[in-house]
């Protein structure tokens, strides 16, 4: 069972834009730590907590659906992708809320990659953000 969910860092960016009345570009810089927000740290924590809690609730709803639809099946692991899967505490929080191990998906794990051409540390860092691109690159013509 897989489920593609369209939530992520853009929701955090939008919440920052709304809270601080800043542009999309400025909100992205704030989200990524490029702008000091010492005086607004509590507001930033509230934004992250609120958005991440929403993600976890959505994932739990999907798990409930799966449990109801396939009662004889069990979920062994949750794989997360995207840059926001690195938000400090997100994976542990999701694991705690679901009692299911959580792991970043590494789409490069089963590919043969030349370390002379590609820096393994860089690929490791970029792996969660590259999942869709790698998946699309592996498709054959005519795949849906």
C-alpha cells in the first residue's frame, strides 16, 4: 500500500507568510533558517508544531483506512520523503504516534552509482528530496 500525500514544506511556508506577512521567498528563507527569528522563536515553534501535527493526523487517518480495508495485513515501516521529513523531531513524533518504525526513503539505495562522478554524502543528503525524480527516471515509456 502506498499513498502519495500532497503536504509538506509548502504548508509551513504558507503559515509563515500568513503569520509574519512576508513574501514567499522571505518565508522560505525563514523556514530554512536563513533569517534569524530569535524574538519570534515561540511563534515559529507553534507553526512547525501545528503543521507537523496535521501531517501526523493525516497519516494516522490513512493507517486507520488501511487497517479497516486490510485487517489481516500489518504495516512494518513508514517511509517518508521530501525535504521536510528532516524537520527535527518529525520522524520520532510520527513513530511515537503510530507505533510504527519511520525511515527516510533513499531512492539511490539499490542503484549503482559511481562515487567518482557523484559525491555519496551529497546523494545521501539529497535522497529524500529526489524520490519522485528518481522514480520518474526509472519509468519505462508508456508506464502510468
